């Protein structure tokens, strides 16, 4: 079963029966404040921590009863959030910035994953040993994928002449197989999405991360609208703190976090490759967690200066239309809700050790 067929199967299960509106939370005591949150996509290992937070009672202990609904892409998630269909949500940072630039009002209150893991993937036994070897070769991309606008600047910053690289547009359902079958020499990719399928098939690969050339963008943000935040500040604080506790637990209890997620989402557990995809998804995300933002300031914390740099990248390469206006970080992001959940140096060291094999796949240094 491929990742995409697995996701398709899960999508069908998650939109039928009792869970049609989302993933129902377990029955818990009365007197809790009900909160509706949306994921950016289907439940998967890269975002297992909300399910850990719910299962371990990190929200319940703060007075919240959180319902977790599946998403249909970050663009749809942020639209649903701003239209009041959900109270809170997780949204991919590139989509957050682009939506802010086009007039959607939201506030980012925390971060999970300090690199969205964009990059170039090649086969280990293929002709590309260094990034310069891409010249004279074919690189395949799904035109709508988040990493595509950054391929050319990455090549240029890496000393590769983009004019000497042939680009091939691929459909999403043949993205990885085009590389495996050597129809293209490389693909642009998001590691947390594209690597698990290759690993599950035993395919050896090499990854060139865009972050190596300064093209680093955060992964997922914890979001609210300004209106909801103004009226429910304590709820937002409790929700973010519970989410950060979920991340900390998952970082320090890898196997238990995976098993907790599989219990919470039986649709994934029943899939033949569900456990492997969950481990890979969380492992790759874990490898991106050890930025100074987290290690020095606490789980979920982000650097406003880094956000400014990321906005610069998105405005330069993505939000280039006349309808785009540069977002004001002071109005669209707030660090007031993060920094309270911290990890000890021992916990960080242990988590880094667990993350090593996944970091090697990303060519990351941790």
C-alpha cells in the first residue's frame, strides 16, 4: 500500500459514520470547555502530538474538552478557521503567511517543527552524487506542492544553473514512482510527506535540504483568529500549553507516543503500513525540533526575527501578485502563549539520540 492509497483509504473512513465531522474525543467529565480544532490534513505521524495531548489529559487538566477534526489541506483549514467553523487550528506556516498576505486575519501562537523539510530527493544509486550533478538532468515536481517556488532559488544558491536543469511536471499520484522508476533523475519534495513511502519500500535515497541554503520555513503553527483570541484568551493559553505538553511527551516517549496515536486513530492502526508511516512521520518531524527556539526558550516558542525572514522568502518567491501585502509580524504572531513548557538538557539529549537516524535521512545536523 502506498502512502497516497493509505491516505485515500483513511480519508474514506474518516468521512463516514460517527466521525464524519471529525475525530470524536473520548467521553469525559462535564464542566469542561468544548473546543473545536482542525488539523491541516489527515491524522498522521508528523502531527501525532494533539492526539497525545488529548489522550494523556494535558487539555483536560486545563479545563478543555478538545475535538480534533481532520483537515483537507492547510488552505482549506485556514479558510474554515477564519469562517468560524473551528475555534483553533494547526496550519502549515507557508500557507499562514500567504493567507495573511492576502488579507486573512489570524494569529500564530506557537510552532511545531522548525523546518517544513523541503528539498531535492535522488536515488542513492542514481547519477546525482552532489547537487551540481543536477545540471543536464531531469527534476520532477508536483506544480501545486509547497516546495516548488523555492526550487530555482535553491539551485541558484547551490551554484547550479537552473537553465541547465530540465523540469518535469508530475501528478501527485506518480511523484515518488517517477523517481523510483527512473523516469526523472530527482524530485522536489517535502521529506515528511515523501520519504515514508520510499522507506516503506526499502528504497535508498539521498536528500538535499533547502534549509542548507537558508531556505528554512517553519512547519505547522497553532492558530486562532484575532476575534476568537480576544474573547477567549485563557482558552487559547490552555490549548497551546496542552499542545506543547503533547509535543514534549512525544519527544521524550517516542514509542509510547506512536502507540498512543494508533489507539486514538484506529483507521491508521488498521492500515498495513500505518505503524511504519506513523513512526517515520513523527521521526522526521522530531529531527526538526532541536532548533535554538525550542532548546533555549521552550516547546512551541518561535523567533519573530526568523518569522520576518520567512515572510521575506514567501513574499519574494510566492506572494508576488498585486493582491499581496506584507504581513505585520507584531499583529499576526505572538510569543505570549509559549515558553512555559520546557525540556531539560537530559531530555533534549535523549530525544536527539532517538532522532539521529531520521536526521541522517534529512542530512540534518542535530
